C-alpha cells in the first residue's frame, strides 16, 4: 500500500492540474482508508467537482468532503472620506 503522504500529494497535484478545478487551497489528509478534504470554496458545484477529482486520483479511498462554501457578497456601499 502507498504511504499516506504520497497519496495526499498525488491528490493535491490532481486538484491543481485538473482543468475542472485548478485548485491550490484545499488541504488533503489521508487517514487509513479515508481521504479528508478541507478548505473553503465559493460554491456547491466547485465543492462537488473537487471531491470528484480527488476520488478519481485516489480510487479505493472514501472521500470525506469537509470543504465549506463561503458566502460571496457584492460590494457594500461606497466609502466616503
């Protein structure tokens, strides 16, 4: 079996290089047969895509998607100086 740190590195590389994600800000941890994804993204669709790419990069592991979705707001009112 491949060492956990090598699996995590392979998944992080896949997240960075896959055209669907190009993601650098997700932390990947492998514990036993589980792959944990942690970080923040801007939407549910992006969160799901990251989990898909991670699962493809580490088949046989259970993906635990703990990525949170940030609320993105428009600009507030103009600041007057």
